[in-house]
C-alpha cells in the first residue's frame, strides 16, 4: 500500500500541469471580471475606481500570461 507521498509523486507532472492550467483559467476569469467592473465604474463616473480596476485587470492578465 502506497503512502500519500507516493500518490502525489505518481503522475505529478500531469497534476502540476492541471493545477497551472486551472490557475491560468482563474486569472483570465478574474481579468475579465475586472474589465467588466471597470466599464461599470467608467459609466458611473468613477474614474479613479476605473483606473484601479484597469490596473488590477492588467496585473491579473500579466500573471496569467506569465504561467
């Protein structure tokens, strides 16, 4: 019977890839949501908030692209 360490090391490459892919997907989703919020902030006349959301969106996308 294998230990937990054995189970995590077996197929670790695929697990690592799935975790990274999930992370990238989440970051892209966050970036998209932030862009939506930025548009709402602009529409409602909140330029500082819109700018902060744009900056946050760009950072989320940068992190996603970095991998």
